[in-house]
């Protein structure tokens, strides 16, 4: 299984609705690492690394759970950095 890194930006009504904490909670059901954080423009950024299927399934579960709040999703894929241990809510 090939490891990947997905950088995803969600727009819509994604701040103030528990998006980051829902993301962190869902991440526990998948073998992924990375972070989720609010951005100053009102969007939410997520970085997830892991086996391609795990990352895709995690993102699909998140999109399904938060569908009512998401207007647009922009994804970029690249090689993993291996710099994350677990999945966290970032406050930076």
C-alpha cells in the first residue's frame, strides 16, 4: 500500500460547527496522521497522511458527516512527510 499526503481545504459554513473536533474524532477510526485547523478566511485546512485507501476512506467519511456545512473542497496530493504522530486539532 502506497502512503500519500492529502492537503484539503473545506469552504462553506465550516467554522463554529464542530468541524475540527468531528474531524479529530473520525480520525480515530482510521490509520491516518496529520492535523486540521481553522484558517483566517473562514475555511478549514486538513492535512492527512497514511495509506492511500485509509486517507481516502477518512476523507469520504468526513465529507459525508459534514456535508451540510461544506460548500467546496479543494484537494492536493503529494508524498508524505512522515512528520506527524497521530491526528490533532492545530491552533496555529
